C-alpha cells in the first residue's frame, strides 16, 4: 500500500504537494485544539460553578467560542486544499492514462475489455481521489486525536487513562482480523463491477444487433446476472462489516461506562475533581472514536488499495510495439512493399506462414482467400500493429521495425469494411488524419470516394453531425466516408480491406477509376472477395490457411484453374467447364 501512496504522491504537482502537506499540518493542529475546550470546561466547573465565582465565566466562554470557530475555519480551509490537491492528481492520472492507451499496441486492447478500462478510468480513479481528499487526513486525525488525548488525560489522571487505554488492544485485534477478511472480498467485488460494466458497454455498443435479433430479453437476463453477482459481492462485504461494527461500538461504549464508574469512585475518594471528571467525559471519545473509525478507514483503505492496484497496472503497462532506439528518419515514403518469408503466430495458433512477395511503388496488390486465411493480418503486420514471428517486412527497403511508428503509419491510409466514424461533422471525419486539409480538398477526396453526392443531400452537408459509428448512414455511405478519410492523408500506401463490399457495382467502378487517377503516387493494397475489385491489380495473391497458394495477374490465375478461377466462375455465373 505504501507503494501505491508514493505513486499517487509522485503524480501530484509540486505546488499541490506543498499545499497538501500544509493541509495535513492543519489537521494535526486542529487535533491539538480539541484539548483546549475540555481544559476550559475543567476551569468552568472547578473555578466557576463549584467555587461559585462568576467573574471568569465570560472570558472562558469567549475563548471556547473563539477556539471552536477557529478550528472549524481551519478545517474548512484544510478540506478545500485537500479537495483541490486530489483533483490535481486525478487530472494528471486521467490525462496520462488516456495518453497511455493512445499509444498502447493492439495486443493491449486484445487483452483488456473496454468495460474494464472504463472502470479503471472512472470508479478506480475516484477511489484514488477519495484517499487523498478524505482517507489520509482521517487517518492522521484518528492517530493524533488518540495520542494527544492520551497524553493529556495521562497528565490529568494516569490511573484512569491506563485503564481506558488497556481496552484499545482488543479493538486493534478485531480490526486486524477484519482487515485480513475484507481485502480478498474487495478484489472479488471489483472484478464483478468490471464484468457488469463490460456487459453494459457491449450491449450499448451492439444495441442494433440486439434489436435485429430480438434478443432484448436475453441481454436483460445476462445483465441481471452480472448485476446480481455484483450486488451479492457487495452484500458479503457489508455483512462482514455489520458483524465487525457492533463489537467496536460495544467496546467504545464500554470505555464511557468505565470512565463514569471509575471516575465517580475517584471523585468520592478525592483523587479527582469534578472538573477533571468533565475532561475525561469530554475526551474519552478521543480514545474510543479513533478505534471506531479505524474499521471504516480500513474498509476504505482496502477499496483504495484494490482500485489503485488496477490503475497502476494500466499506468505501468508497456507497449511491445515501440520505436527502436536506432529507428531511421524517413522524410518520404515511396511505397515499395516486401514481405520476406513472413510468419505470424499468436496464442500458439499459426496465422501466417512463409508469406513472400514484393510490390513496387505505384503498383497494386490484391489479396483474396477464405475467411480466416490471414488477409487482415497482413495489413496489421504492414502497419506494425503486431510484430512478425519470423521473417521481415520491408517498406522502401527498410524493415518496418526500423521505421518510426508515426512516420510508418502516417504514410499508410487505411479503409476497412468495419467502419468506425466519430461523433463529429462529415468534414471532421474526412479530415481526421489530416487537419490541414482545405474545404476544397475535403470535397475533392469525398468526390473521389463517391461520397460527395449523398453528402450534398445531408441536412447540413459537410457540417452535418453524424452519430457514433456513423448512425444514420447506410453501410455503403459509411464505407465511402472512410475511404475519403484514407485518401485525405495522401498516403504512399493505400490499404483497402473490403472497402467497397457494401457499394453497388456502378459506384465500385467509379471508385476504381478515381483510384487510378489519384493526384499523388500511391501503392495500393486491396483485400477483397469481389473479382471486379482486383482484376486490374498488378499482383493477385490467394491466401489459404495462412499460406500463399496462388499468385499472379488476373489472366494467370484464371489459367491456373484454382481458388481464384472457381470464385470467378461463381461470381459471374459461368459453369466451370465453360470458363476460359
């Protein structure tokens, strides 16, 4: 836990660190002020009431009032400082965690659910804030109150003080037992919260699929199960707390009974004055209350520890795909692509095996094959979303591992079948990868992607806000905006993964014509199942089970009479025996 506290401290700006120390010093000072009014109460009883001397009464009452107002004013200032300091830490952490996720590799997102990441960025971070704004000063309050009151009471009457303190070890033993029991339950509850949030996030993101298959009741039951599991884990912790809390309360109240009974005997025997008895009745809570609060604080500390550990795991995660120390600088990208005996394996599953081909700058390579043959993986390896297991991929004669990621990916424009559009204007989505585009260029690239016509019919044209993932647009319209977005970065390598699968044949022919007339040199990497999308490619590759089984031009592959030829016959309705 000390490591987690130190980590929080390191993420606080220096100015806020100094102010946080001041706030905690205020906490210590206000704990000392707690002793003033009981001491004045002793004078009030012994020197005013018992002595029947009203002269010092007004002075004592004014001092008591001033101490009370001063203490409350200082506490208010302390809370303001602590709240600002905790918000500063959370601001810094949230910014750094978001930045961390921006530069994390694909494997990171493969291993972390979106709902779990959102839980870490929200609920878990809030517990880190809660520690700095509440838990730490309450711990100092409890310790200082106990120590200061104990010393002061010891000076007043050491016998009664030792008797009261003798009860506290029992409280500590109970608290220690509770601490051991509650930590694993908080870890379990945290996992159930993450599972519930993940289920909710997936349902919201996939709401159209749920409605399309009329699975509302199923999803409702699925979420209900996660919700019930989280509630049950919460109830288990509360049940443990409810078992523990009455014992603390019993012992705390027992201390008050001991104070009244033994203190009364001491007064009868003349060992204490009524004023000293008033000090004990006024401050006995200062010995019992810290023990009573300790249970709540340990409860909160365990929740903080569990949450902070999850946030730290994300904070210290290291991306496997990073710039090499000796990565070369590239002013431009020509677009030459070489796959040299590339193999890729993940989780003991072979995805690609001995893939070898070369594409010259400006040429077009097309890849086809059955589902799961590794077509999309080629793109991911080219952009270095993953690193190859064996072999090497070269762009312009340089291994992609020796390219700086920003320069490598900045030279590759990607449009995929699974389109993600942001909740932004059409113009904002098209210019997402190139914020320096002029409006004329946005229109030009939209025209080349066959998107300009339907955009002009939108209510606000290019200023129309499109919903998350392009809600309100058809599949083909979303694909065309995604293609315009890929073209807008003026890439040296254009990757199209089933980009025109949702458009009609006439639109597809128009797009292909525009791609041949781009105003900048561009190597094209096409993944498709339509023969019409790839028949003009300089090189066509057929992948099956991660291996290249056929390669060549359209005519050469038809002559082979393999997978490509069979697909050609099926798509054009030609009996295979008549195909040429």
